[in-house]
C-alpha cells in the first residue's frame, strides 16, 4: 500500500514577534528537508458553523507521508528551532490529519 500524504494544522498565538520570526526563518528549510510543502496561513480565519478555534494564526502544511512528518518533528535540528516557537507563541494545537486512501 502506498504511503499517503498528511496535512498538519497549527493554531497558535504569537506573543513575541522577534522569537517567532527566528522560528520562521529556520522553519522553511527544515520543512523542505523532509519533503514538506507550505500550504497557507491565516490570521483571521472565519468560522461558518460550529465553535470557532481559539483565536490566533492557523498554519497549514503538508508532507508526503506520516513517516516524513514524524521525521521532521523528531529532527533534533527542528526540536532545537522549535524552542523559539515555544518561547514566542502560545500553541493551541499541532494536529496531523491523514489523507483518505484512493477509491478503487
């Protein structure tokens, strides 16, 4: 069975812009290193139905497989970089969403 892409959805509140910018600078090269692709972000998402997520920035990015996403997250270089995110933001959630298998 082929590996399926996964999408990561993040909701965070930026509390220290300088620390978060340090994180952003290193984020994209590490994302690319693990085959990831940035999709979008939104600081003013609109909830059409249901309970709105906590206020903050929603970020969406994708990896070709769960294994690639886990390798990115477990990468010691990423974990060191993520200390800037942890210091500069209040993380609401970092969620991995699996793709549906192809219908046959």
